[in-house]
């Protein structure tokens, strides 16, 4: 046997309740390591180069030779061990097709709130808001239909500012899109992210009729929500948001409703917030977004606070696991998304669909990488009149996928993280392609935690994934 070497960046060995689980990094697949497989892997971890004599020295008398050979062959096929040759250069990703499925329409830069941590660079008070005109929106839909011609479904997301400040345009766009989709044989899905303050019963009923996906921005109980989510005049908004949100969840029947929580400095109360928003308000699911790259650094969580947030998230994750073993879903969307990625074996060459499956249209009709970049100094990638600037966008995405010279190249979570959020990198480093190294260790620990949760659910109640992940994917 030619001497072989471990390829450490292709495997990660996690112990879950005494079981050894091998996380295969290139495919994000997981395998149970039996005793012989674990023993063979341990030899490679101990020695830089492993010969046949080394295997005999460590394993003779412990396992049948044929079992050792089979375990070794499995590791070779997974490229976890090889003969020490340098890996072939990874071909640079060349993106030639842009099958859009989603457009985010920034229908108004104006917002009736003045949230202190807001990242939107084009945000304005309601009187100064730049509203998208219907002709711009119409051209956006036509662009989506052209570029997404291979898709059976298209998605339109209404964003702002506060999108409900331009509800008449939203209604026009929905009517136009549904008519055009009927003509070309497609289905349209709509969604909106709103602060809820402008919701009325008749608005909710209209959203229900058109099966909108709805996300409400809400930061928890009054004393937490009112720290940052204020009116333009500086007044707290909890009372009105809570009232409108309760009305919404009681009246809305088309789809589950989620809450999006922003965790800024001084707020690490993940468990209390989740309990309040699910039990007291009635949201189906809650997702948390820690602030680490705000333009105003005073809103960024400190390192200590960020660690505290993830410890609380893990505690909430243990509740999620306990419920899953009973066949229930607690609605903790951060962990639920990780369970989805692990269950489906998702592998990311890019951190998200920005630029390839999704673009954002600003009020002037320019195409932005995503909704976070409207109003920023980052170059745009075409417009609704001329179409996508595929050369410029392709260059950006190819650079994003090229991990050469970055820590991401050998990171064990590289195909789940893929470098992190473009906008977070842009806000923190003024470079959308700069890896977010400041929380890599936390993310690796979070995914190790998720592997443990997934393994225990798969062993204790495997039907959970069929009941709670497959149906969710079907309606997205």
C-alpha cells in the first residue's frame, strides 16, 4: 500500500452522545463512524503519513483485516485520505445563466419609524421617501418573467423603508403580476416585510386573499422593543406593533407568520424574546439577526455579548430538539434553517442567492445585489430597461466563489457558510467579499451544535423532517 495522508479539511469528527459522526465537508453529508472506521481515522489523525505497516501496528488483533481494508476504502472514496498529492486546482465558478426566481421591489425609501440601528442607506422620513412608480415595477416584473423563464414560480418581495406606505402600488403590482403569470403559465408568490404599524383589518384580508408571506420586525417585549424601534419623533412603538401583530396572527390564515428580531448591543435575551413572541403574540416562527456590522459601531454586539447570544440560541435549540423528538416544531427559525441545510445536504458555492437567484430593484429601476444594498455606493448590475449587466455581475459572483487565499478555502463549514453575508462584509470592511472572520469560531461551534441536534432527532424521531421541513419547503 502506498503511504496515505489525511485530508483534514475534508472531514470533521463530531461525538454525539458517545456516537462518532463524520461530517463530510465537501458534500455536507454525515455518516456514523463505526468502531473500525473510527480506529482507522484515528491512526491518520495521529500520524502525518500512514503506511500499511502503521495500520498493522495499530489495528492488528483488534479488527479483521478485511474490515480495515473496507473502512480505508470508504475514506479514500470520500477523499478524506489520499496519497498525499496536492489536490487538483478548483475550477473557478463561471456563471453564465441567471435564472432569476425573486425580485425585491424597494417600493418606498420612506419609513414611518426611525429605528436607531437601521442599515438602510437610502432610508428617509415619510415626507421625503422616494416611491417606486408603477412603470418601474411593471418593467421589473417583465424582467423577472424573461430571466426566470425556466422557473415555474416567481417571487416578488415588497420592501422599504416601510413598504405599506406605498400599498396602492403593491396592489397594482399584484394585480398585474397575477394576470401576466396566468398568461404565461407561471405561479407568483408574494411576500412583505413590515413593521406592522400600518396594518388594518382590510389590508390583512387583502394580503390573505393573495397568500402573502409576511414577516414582522419586532424585537420582543416592550422594554426591549422600545429601545431601538421608535417613531420618527422618538416614541416607543411596542404597544401599536403588538396590537397589530396579534390582530394579524388571529385573522391571517394563508401562511404561517414569522417575526424577525434584531439583536443590538445590550440585548442578548434570546430565550425570553422567543417565548414572548411565540406564546404572548402568537408568531409561528421567530428568527434572530445579531448586529455585528452596523455603520454606528455603538449598536454592534460586543464579543462577550455575541457569545452570550449563541449560548442562549443553543439553550433555545435544546428546547427545539426536545420538541422535535415529540414531533413538534417550536418555530426557532435559525436552527430550523440549519436542520433544513443538513437534511437536504445543501452545499453553497455562494453565501446566498443574491445576484443569481435574486436581485433588488430600487425606485429608479437599478438592479442591486440585494435589498440591503439599495442606496449604497456598491455598483449596480444593470436596470429594468437594459436588463442585467451579466458581465459585471458574473465577475463579482466568480470572485465571491473563489476561496483561493482565504481562510474559507479549508474551513470545515465552508459549504454551509460560504464566506458570510455580502452586506455585513461591506458594512464592516467596505468590501462585500471580505470574509466575516470576526465570528467564524462561533459559527463553527453553532454548526457543531446543529450536527448534534440533527443526529439526535434523526435517531429519535426521523419523521420530524418529513413533517416539518418538506412541507415548509413546498410552500416557499
